[in-house]
C-alpha cells in the first residue's frame, strides 16, 4: 500500500520496477584498478617485457603480486595466506617470490597459480636467481647459503657455511648482506658479509679471495669520525664490475671501495664527494656523516666495458636525500696494460649526473629497466629507472638523462594509481562513437612494456563506454575506459595537465571534474576557485611552445589555448579558464547542450554558455534562497541560524516544470543543507538566460539528482537530441529523483512535495537511477554501513541489499553509481573496485591474459674471453653448475637436456650417428670428455704457437741472408766502379 501511495504522490502511473524479480540484486565483483597496498618490491623481465610489483600486507588486505604487460595485459598472483613480499624475481618464464615469513614460492605466469613453495630453514637475508639457471640461492641471516632446485621443486644437498666466521672464529654477529654471480664466469659467487666480502668458486668448492676494508689511523674515511684509530666499516652492498675486473663494496660510513678482483688490493676508496679517503694525511680534520646507501647498480652500455654507478643514498646528512647519483666511469682501461694510476683515475669517474626526484621525499628503492638483456644483473643498456619513494609512490625516470616519464599509455592504468597517488575520480558514460575517436597523438618514447597478449572478450555489451577520470597528486588527470567486462576497443589513455593550463605548479588541488557524455567536453575545478575547460582539438602550437603569460581575469573567462602541452599534437586541449575565485569549486557539471554549471564553497553558482564561451548567469545563494527565519518572543534575532550553504550537486535536464505548459532546459542545484534549486534556461536573443523557477526543501545534504521521464524512467537529460525537440514543441513529462543522506524523494520540479522514503539506520553516500536491461529501472545507492541497496520506482521499496566488504569505509563518501548499475568504490589508498549490481554474485576472477611468449628465447649468458680461458680461468657452463650443485644423482632438467644438446652440436661437427652415440653418454663420461677436449685444445694452441715461433725464426733467417747479400753486392759494386 505504501508503494502504491508513493506512486500516486509522485505522479507516476507505471511501476518501473515491476519486472525486477527478487534475487536480481546480486552484484558481480567485476574488476580492480590500482595497487592494494604499499609497494615493497619490483622486478622487470626484458625478454618477455613484463613488470612485476609486490606489495606489503596491510589493513586493506594481504600482500599481492601484480604482473603487467602491454596496454591492459595483467595477472594477479594472490598468496594462500596473508603475507608481505620482500622480493620478486623473474627466472626462465616463471616468477619466484620471497615473503617476509621466509617462504619461497614459484608462480606460473600464464595461469597465475602457485606451482610450488617451501619454508626456508631460517631467516632469509637475500635471494639470488639467474635467467640461465634452475637454481634459487638463499642467503640466510646466519651467513649460510642454501640452493633450491626450481626444476625439481626441492631443496638440493648444496650448502655453504659462513666463510667469514670460518676465517676468523672469534668474530661474532657476522650476517650475510648480499650475493651476486660473476657477470661472465658463472662459476664464481660474490658473497658479502657485514665484516667483508668473499669470492667463492663452485669448481674448486673453496673461497678464493677475502676482501676486508680497513681505514688506517690518520685517514679521513667515509664519516670522518674516530680518525686516530683503526676502523673497519661494515659492508652494506657488494657488486661485480660488468666484466668482473673490479669489485665494489659500499660501507656504512659512506665509503665506496673499488677492489682489484684478481689480487685483492684496494684500487680506490672514495665517497660521492672525496677520493683516497683510506690514505693517512697530516691533518685529516673531519667530514659530515652520510646518508646510508639504499641501493647501488653497476650499469653498462651495450658494450659492458663502458659502465657507470647508479646510487641511491650516500649524500651528506645536511643535504636532502632525494635524487639518484649516476657516476659515469667511462670505458674500462685494459687491465693487462694499464698502470695502477690509470686504474685509480678510472674509478674517480668522468662525470656525475643527478637524476632528480621530488624534494622532501626519500627513495626507498629503485629498479633498472634494461632494453633487451636480462644479464649483468639486469643493468645492461638501461632505458629507464623506476624509483619507489618513501611516500609509497612510483616515479619513472629516463636513463641517464633523468627526465620524468609519464605512465600515460606507457604503463597499465593500475600502476598510474601510484604514479603518483590518485586523489579523486569521476565517471561518465560516454557515447561509444565519440570515445573511439578520442585517441590522442603525443610525442612519446618507445613503450616500456611490450609483452603479453590480452585474452579475447565479448564484443560491445553496451553502446555507452564507462570512462573514468582520475585526478592525481601532481595535478594531472588521466582518462580511460574501464570497460564492462567486454572488449575495450580503445584502450588508450588521455592526459591533461591542469597545472600547465593554470601556469601555476604549486598548490594545485583538483576538487571537481565533469565530462559531457556526447561531446566529450571536459571541465576541472580547483581548490583556488579556478575552472579549466578542455575541448578535443589539434594543437596549433605543437612543437613550438608560445608565451604562456596571460593576464589575470578574476570573475571572467580567458583564452588559454597557448598553454597546450607542446608534445601533444591532438587531444584534449585547454580551451578556456574561468577564474571564479569564490572559494573552492564544490560542484561542476557539463551538459551536452553546451552549458556548464559551476558551484563554489562560498555559496556562488555560475552557468556558462560554452558556445561563446560566456557567463550567462552568476549569483550568490543568498540572492535567491529565502532563509528560514522564525520570529518568536522567546527567541531573539541573534539566535537565527546562519549556517553556510553551497552547491554540492549540479544537473541539467529537459522536462516540464509543475506550472508550465511546455518543456524547457533546466539546471538543478542541490545544496549541502538539502535544498534543490531549479533554474529555467530560455533563449534570449542570440544567447540564453537563466531564471529561478523554484526551491524544494529536503532534509539534509543532497547526494544525487536524477531527472527521469515519468513513463519510462529513462534519463531526461539535456542532450542535443532532447534540446532539438523543444523547437518542435515536444513535451517531456519528467520527474526528479533526489537522494539526500537520509531520504529519497520523487517529485515534479520545481516545488512539488512528491513521495519520499527515509533511511533511518544508515546514511547514503552515492545514488543513481539505474537500468536493469529488459527488466526495468531502480534506484541504487551506496551507504555508510558498507552496503549497497536497490529501491523500486516509484514505490521506493527495498529490492535487495548486498554487503561491500572490500570498500574502505573511511572513503565511502567518494563512491559512485552509474546509469548502467556499476558501483565504483575505494578499497584502499590507491585501489578502486568496480561491481555490477545486476549480476549473479560472481567473485572477482583472474584474467585469462597470456604473459609468456614461448618463441622468445633468453639470450646466451656472457662468458669468459679466450684470453682468460687460455690464462687458466676455468670455464663453468650452466650444465656444469647443475652437476656441481645438484650432484650426480639429480635427473637432468629440461633446460639441462636442451643446453647439453646445444653444446654437443656446437662442439662436434659429426653427423647424426655420433650425436646418437653421444646421447648415451653419462655425466661422468661427459665431464671426462670435456676435460680431454680442453687439453686437446690447449695442445693445439701450443702447437699453433710453436709453429708461429718456427715461422717467425725462418722469416728472420731469410731476412738476415737477404741483408747480407745486399751488403755484398753494394761493396762489390763500389769496387768495380773504381776500375771502370
């Protein structure tokens, strides 16, 4: 009966929700965009061109691993139990992760499933993998090293003790810091302990070299403290030179020590500022302590001899810790022919370049993105550096120039939520044909991510595209299609730079955004009271930025087309700037009919005709809203409420007002105190005028205003088609569905009371009249108790409710509901969830995207040179290392079998018969044969050298005989000339 009465009160004859059966309101958890928690680790795979991001556990959920490829390709790896990820590494088309609970997990990148895992026997300090090996080395905090077989998914019998405590048993608390395989000789492992560094030989099964840095009395050292005593700074990092010529150790006093890898001598000890800090001087004085080193990468060009150091940290304590320092060392001198002085000068570097990061924010880690090769510790020929800031954000810089790289159309949209943080979002259902034509043309470098293939999706489930506009902390806005679970025909992103459009780069906070659903016009409001209007156009100043200086125009409109980005050839261009300057912009709405409404927190409302553009209406709320004043002899005049009122919701519609005989364009303004003000927009000469039509009073803050057609429930918005119908005298019998925090009301504007329903036990944060295809229309809302509810129209009877456990309750006020029945809500600081309320209760699923291209082969690992081999360096192949670590009883892995076959085919020119005989060869026979072949090659080399010596001696004898003959002929010629 209540539903029937509400229908009569609202003036609606039809039950628009009659065909929505009970149980239809069961939302599908459809998608997530963003990163759920703080980023802890990043890995990049250059062969497959994939990026993996691991996160920490927080109150917003467990740590996860996100793997991204080109455009929208992604895969989500979710652990079986809550944890934080300490490290992730790609290894031979699989991903290996280490969490803070010391569990190592192997993931299948195509399925996103866990292949295997195990709990390490202790606390893991570091994890080491290599693209060419099936082994995962685990360095324990105790200093021991274990090896896990990635192919056989089990621990191997291989164990390495703490070599430093074996060297000096009296030392206590020696922990392992890092490990690194020799970049060319896979048979050597660099192990860094807190007290020193060891080079371990797999072939000899012994540590070959020990490196311990000591600062003698009188030397300045890194920190300049305790100058008169012997100091032994603790090791924090250790790295190989890309060719293995040098070893670099970083210490807790700020020292960078270069070692000769052969004889173990110190080549140079320096800081970022001084050199030879380990040499005593007469008056050492003191130096300022340094920030600790966060991370160091020894990068190299395509030629590994040309290298440099990329360093985070090491600055003086009185200087900011932001930025990366790149020491360009240049081409490595020839070790065999260079003097000690030349080697020392090389370590000083040619130049030092600083890659700037935002001031006041430190760097917690960085990761190099190489162009092609996964070798040289992933630092060969890098094109970019991805830094993780202490704020939790990501910043990508070009290398070595250090220019910021925008993630727009470079990285997955989810990464952009932390690049930098997303602060606010708005959603528009944009016409499909219009969106397909909105592909910006911008000067941009080569894509950073090229891997993966997106799974096929159904085609065009909706004509309208759900376009999200995300405002970021750096005042950029990125606009893209979130899709409906269908094929995204235009996956590209658009970008606008609000700070550039304002020509102000400080204190730019975006407070409101709107996009017209057919024309694509876009407007942005800021906290300083400015409104920037964008239109799709070409850039007449492309590649030649003009003078951006424009005189201030408070209260007026200014042309700002000269402030377009010079790298943008076509896209959303800044068109006009409205300097309202009446407090922060609280609400903004663009209409397809060519109007823009703007409201500010100081209680002002403006309507702009975008055809000019021109300001057609501007007024204060106090001018047309009659304040309720109740006089009483029991209450003085000073007790009258003076609560500030301002617009919070704006909407345009075309319908017939309650006392009119014709339809007109209307602008509806909802305020924070629950008033709905209706303006009538009418033609006037060459333009339009806006007049007040009436005010409706509701209980509290207005959340949503939805003009609908009374007979069908379809939106009665001010579109180009509906406005054109006004000229033909078309009549639109429309109603307003207005939702406040505590009630929903359906009435005929401007002042009718209509029908209402109160929300007694909860407050509404977002609402919209939505369409359930074929079945009808309903009002859907998101409420503060983290629940979404649906109500019938016009009866406002509850059709169903569903909990939203993923929603961040502290940000429920930023939730949105679209006309298609999609709910957008924040799940944490940098992630949003998208649900389709008219679903079947489906849980969120992993994507079916393919990440691995099996046709892409990992390039061969660099190996030792012929000179090194001849001089006695023992070459250890990956198959040899498999035997040394796994033992003779380990069955050969797939990679071992293929690698062995390749080595045999390359080493022997015999036919298929010999290859078949070799396939029966055992591992012991194989190693024996390798040793014999090495001996034979050495003998052949000796024979060749002997033959070269014989040939040289013969040539010298012939030359001597020829010279003697010439002398004799010259002498005889001189004598005979005397007798002639």
